[in-house]
C-alpha cells in the first residue's frame, strides 16, 4: 500500500522539527534556560503541526486538539524534569 506523498512530507517535516529541537538541546547543554525554551518551542510546534495536519486531512475534532495539547504538556513536563 502506497502512502500519499503529502503524508510522507508531513511526517518528514515533523521529524525535522524534532531533530532540530534535539540538536538545540544538545547545543545549549550548559544553559538550562535555553534548553527549556527549546522544549517549549518543540511542544508548541508539535501542537501546531498536529492541528494543521488534521485540518488538511479533514479529521480535526476537539478531542484531537485536546490530545495534542495533552501530549505536548506531558512531554514538556517529562523532558524538563530530566534537566
């Protein structure tokens, strides 16, 4: 089964966002404030990406919005707790 090119590009873009955030956290290894800003930026980018992705697919519902926000908040808390 072949996937549409737009879905592959969507997930490739998400992978780029996450990779850039990981590199950012590693670059700002000595500065906790910049690391936290990087994690918050990643979380916000993830929520925006999810909303745009589902809007383009036509599957954007309030439960999906809440799910993306919940996962972003949970991920942010877990990652910042590791610093």
